[in-house]
């Protein structure tokens, strides 16, 4: 038999997202489609990384800024 203990859980719900390039802020409820198309980049640099040894890199980009940055080099696969 498994017995459970009730605990109060804190949840975090996003209210808005801001593009790190253009700094436009999108309300998650009012601009739900724009907010859904945000791209959140997060990774850890390895040894001798150009970002720094074991540095954590984060970036949030709206779809327009991402297209501006990588539009000429990305592949769109249907």
C-alpha cells in the first residue's frame, strides 16, 4: 500500500516573454501564438568553448529575430 502526503506545490506560470534581441515583450495570453513561436536556447559550453569553459548560455528569441539571424543559412524541410 502506498500512502501519500499532501504537500503545497508552487507552480510558475509565464505571464510574458521578452526577446533578447529586439526587446519586444509579448503577453502570453494576449499574444499566445507569438509566445508559442519563441525559441529558447540554453546550453553549456565545453572546455575551450568560445563562450567560456563550462559557461551556461541562454537566449530567448522571437520568431522574427531568429529568422533575421539564421534565415540565410537555415533549411526549411517540408
